[in-house]
């Protein structure tokens, strides 16, 4: 209902321009297409990068077009947390039906989270950003040490052997650092003017 009301207000706004949708559409096209989807069944690094692309596409759309609050932020954080728990991670990696649900919920979660970025307090933004960096760093380390909890050792339906996980962890560190650099540059630009 919350997302429905947000979309209705967007449609009713006559000043809405859809040019900012180009970037999210490109990111979604990269992440959600038959070729990428087929690779995700074999390469956890591509699976993780696709998660980032889908969720950040949603964040961008939510930020540009909607006005949210702490409730939409909290709801928007549920999908990325849920889909990175080992069992749900394996389900999305192994089965197309769950992958579709994963991508839809990550996109909606991103929209909900993005809609609240302008409207929540700075300390909350910093806290959530730090928690994201901490959580993804922990997950990247688990991948790098080839922990079996995210592999077909723990869930026999998972397509990923432990040996395929380290490159996903390294890829996550690179993606996080690129995004961290972007956020710091935007923050400094905002201070300097």
C-alpha cells in the first residue's frame, strides 16, 4: 500500500521528468537479462554484483521520485538482509523462481530505502552506511575464507562450491570501496560547495 501511494503521487505530479530513469534502467538491464542470469548460476561474484545493481537501481529511483520516511527505510532494508542470509542466498542462487522474487524484492526494497534518504537524519544515514559496510565486509570475509555456510556443502541445492566464493568476496570489497569513494566524494563536494 505504501509503494502504491508513492507511485500514485508520482503519476499525479505533472512536473515529473523520466530522464533520471536512464541509469537505473541500464543497471537493471545489465543485471536482469538471460545471459547474466545464466552466469549467476555458476559465479557467485556475478550473483553479488547483480544484487548491488538491482538494489542501487531501486535506491536511485526512490531517491529521485518518492518521499519516504523511517518506516519505508526499515521496510526497504529487509530484502537485502533477508537475501544475504545463507539459506535464502542459496535459494536465490539455485532456483529461477526464487531469483525472480529476490530481484523484485531487492528493487522494491531499494525504492523504499531510496525514498527516505533525503528525509532521515544525518546520523541515521551514517549509522546505516557504516552497518552496511560492516555487514558486507563480514560477508566478504566469509566468502574469502571459503566458509561452507554459503555453499553446496551446507545446502546441497546451492550451485556454488566453497572454492567459488573467494572471488565473490574480493569483488564485494572492490564494489564497496568504489561506492565508499563515491559517497566520500559527494560529501566533500557538498561541504566545499
